[in-house]
C-alpha cells in the first residue's frame, strides 16, 4: 500500500542524504513504483547508517513500507505500526471523519468511545486528536496489535484490552458507549489469496479474513452492539460497496437504524448504525 509522503519527509534534512540516489536505485530495481518517495521517508526516519541499511534491506525483501518505517500516516498523524499489525488504510480516514461529525461541542460528560478490533489503535487515537477529550477504550484479539495500540492511544489517555470482541471490555461500559468504531476484518475467506502480497504475507490473517462472505465478525459485532451503546449512540463499520446491503441487514437485526455513507475518492463505504432513543450526538 503506498503511503502518502508527509511534507516533512525531506531527504535533504537527513545527514545521509548523499545516499539517496543509491537507495532509490535499489528500490526501483525491485519494482517500487514510488521509489523516490519511499527513499525520502526511509531517510527521514533512520537515525544511523546501520539502521538505514537495515530498513532498505527490509523494504527490498518486500516488507510493507509502514512496517519498515514503524509508522503510518493516518488522519495527518504518525501512528506506530509494528510488524504483523494491520496497517491503517487511507480509506479508513473516512470512517474517522464520519465519527468526528457525530460529536457536538456540548457533548458532556466526556463522550465514551470504544475502538473494537483496534489493530494499531489508529482510529481511536485519530478521533481523539480530532474531537478533543474522550473516554477512549480499545480492544483487539491479537497481542501484537494490543501492544502497538497502547503506544498510539497513550496520548489520549486510552485503555487497551486484549480479547475476543466485547469480552475484555469493562462491564461498566455497557449502555454507556456514545461511539463504537469497529473496522472488523471483512475480506471473504476465498478472496484473501487475491490481496496484495504485502497484506497476505505481512499482516495477520485474523486481521483480514472475515469468513465465507466476509461478514462473520461484523454479524457478531452487530448482534451485541446495542447492549453496549448509550441511547442514541452509534456504531460505525467499514465494508465494501458489494457487502453494504448485507451489512445493513445485520444492523437492522441488531436493533440499530442503519445509514450507508460513501466516499468515491477514497473508495470507502461506511455503515453507521444509530441506537434508538437519547440524543442524536455522540454524547449522552
Ligand atoms: C481490518 S483490521 C483493522 C484494524 C484497525 N481497526 C484499523 O482499521 O487499522 C481488523 C482487526 O480486528 C482484529 N480482530 C479480528 N477478529 C477479532 C476478534 N474476534 N476480536 C477482537 N479483535 C479481532 C484483528 O486482530 C485486527 O487487528
């Protein structure tokens, strides 16, 4: 997945900038389409020549750029991304923007946000950066993701738990969640093999495989979400355009009022489920 180049990634500010042409040539030789941009990012991230060489070697071996760098740009911030952990996708910024739009300045007390299937924790961290103080909780089944998420949500004072979907969350959150983010795995099992090699080989299968039709994890989330949401709270999930109608059905079965929103530029589809009752904003 190409990472957009942050304006601060100038190769000329690196003490190793003279190595740039050689790095570009090595990346080009293995087919990196954005060799100049990637070289600039690697140069701006490495702090020693040995680290620089190791990073270029890893990229040449096919590791995703974000795993080489140790970070991904998401919603304008650098999010830590450890090896094996799902790299937050640019299209998912649309889900965060939709969530941010649900908050009102008068939301008090501090809104409760849960980032389920949090991976690196980028969604909750980005939402907190966008809307201000939140009571942020995140959870993932993968211990590597949980370790990574703890670093990303620390600035927002968030808590990260390890376990299966809602199971590790504190029981006291039941009925209090204003916004529930859940970018669950949604690739149908039979299509995992068609994903780009970087995803197939370097992201955990549990982060990608959504079961037969891709909606197995989503169905489990929508079945339980209403009991965790505050009256008038919201569940937001990303899906593919093709899966959106079936996703809507699962929301309705779960007692949520569904709404589909899309962004053609980002090729993003998000389903928002509104819990009945309460106010319409993210707070209680
Ligand atoms: C598509 S990734 C999304 C990660 C992150 N939300 C993002 O958008 O960058 C899905 C995540 O769901 C987690 N996951 C899969 N099944 C889970 C389950 N049953 N309970 C909790 N987390 C799960 C995976 O470990 C992975 O981190």
